[in-house]
C-alpha cells in the first residue's frame, strides 16, 4: 500500500525519487538484461510494471513509484498489496482482474485511491509476456495519470452538448420567422406586417453571431493562440475604449465616464485577452443600466494596474452572484431576460482572466449597480 506521506507532499514532481533497490547481483544473462531494462524504464515518464502470472511484481520504474507516492522496494510484493484501486462507484478493484477485461486496450475507468477523497484517474495498458512456446509468462502494465485528460474530455463533451441545446432555439425561431415571411410575401402581405417577422429573425441571427464570437474567443484562449505578451499603451487603450462605447452609452441616455488616474504607461500582456475582458464589462454595464452612469477607472496601486468598470444599473442578487461565471447562465430577473445575451460572456471572461493570471472581483447590490474589477500585475 501507499505510505503515510502527508497529502500535501503527494505526487510532488519536485521530490527526488529513490531508485528501486537493485536486483540481486547475480551475473546471469537474465539478470543483466533485467538491469539494462530497468535503466531504460527509469528514463520513461509513465509508470511501468512487470509482474508474473500470479501478480507478483518483478520489475518497475521510478515513475511508478511517483504515481504510488512511495519509495519502498516493490519487488516480490503482490499487486493486491500495493495498488489501492477503485472504480467510478468507489468499489475496490484488483489490478490483476483487469487482465481479463483489458487486453491490448487502455483501461481508463480505474482510479488510484490515496485516501481522504484524494484519487487520480489511471490509464492502464496491459500486454502479456510470452515465452518461446507462446505461453504467457507474465504481464507488462503501462500506467499513467489521465485525470486532467479525462476531465478535459468530459468538459468538452458537456460543452458541446450544452452549445447544441442553446443553438436549437435561435435557429428554430430564425427558420420559423423566415418561413413565415416567405409565406406572407407569397400572399402579398403589407411590408409593415413583414417587418416584425424579419426583425425577430434578425435578432436571433445576431444572437447566433454573438455566440459564435464568444466561442471563437474561448477556442483561441484554450489553444493559447493569443497568449503572447505585447507592449500595450494603457492610456491609449483607455481612450480607444471610450471612443468606441461613448456613443452607445449616449444612445441610452447614459454618461460614459473615463477616469484614468495619472499616467499608466506601457504594460506587457495579451492585448486580445485584456480588451475582451474590458469590453465585456463595459457592454454589460451599458446593457443593464437604464439610467445614470458607467465609469471605466484605471489606476496604479501597490500590486499593479487596477481596472474597474462601475455602473448604476440593476445590480446582481446574492443568489445570481454565485453563478454568473457559469457557462450559459442567465439570471431569472425579468430585466435581464428583456435584453439579449448568450450567457457565455462572463464564462469567457473568467477563462481569459486565468490566462492573464488575474482574479475578477465583483461588488454588486440589487438595484444599486455593480463594479467589476481586477488588478493586472506589472511583473
């Protein structure tokens, strides 16, 4: 079994692993081959294990010790005494039992349990060792931590499922509106009657376009396409944002204020990520503010450069505050439902913020406005 090393030190890649105890110094060809094989195996980053047909360990590498979080000598021990495996239902699993189910195909439904609800998902590939007479003389296990890999797969599958569901409604409404307009045209309907039908279709198409833009930004962030830092003149960026959104605010009879304290100068970061975050904050503030002001504040503090967008809008309830960064989440507040939105904006913002290494802070009170802010480190 795994030793009692504290949980905080488990699976630390920085700790120096001790090599397995050397094989007995027997100068037989078989021993020499095993020693050479061990040297090769210890240079491999995935766990490797050689057992006999009874599940007794004959050879292993350093990466396996790292996976098991132990430095003990495993030679001669049974796999059942070493591996604390469970399935997705948290039922015990014996490593040798997988031989019957997994033959040349990776098993990815098994977890290595460290205790205290600390477990990792394993990818296990098993191949038999055959003698010259084609008899099975043991097995080679290739074992690796696939927790992150499977987590990303599951997140991707869930995301595709949710996106497909979210796309269904606007596509159906657009198709229905356009079909209805075609029918009305054939019957010689007045243009004024057709206008509302086309307006509805146009609204839904804009919704789809916004979703595609959000998904595109998210995809670029996930692939790290725009991770590279570049020098950005923050004072210039602030005035560009003001020029871009001042008219939109004025069209709603709102005052868009720019408050840049002192000269900020140049900061090296991803332009796409920084602009996307600020633009999302500003557009949301304008969208959910019926009267009053929207203010973009930028100033230096002890930790870096503070960016904050404050509004006098409808605010966010305590219940909604807990979920605003979830994908496709939209508040049940009727004032939110009245305005179009994909429910992806803040989800994307959270992803981009992590890329920049910043934390989004939200200060909001229902009916009293919101402030979204973050501090961009200068180093």
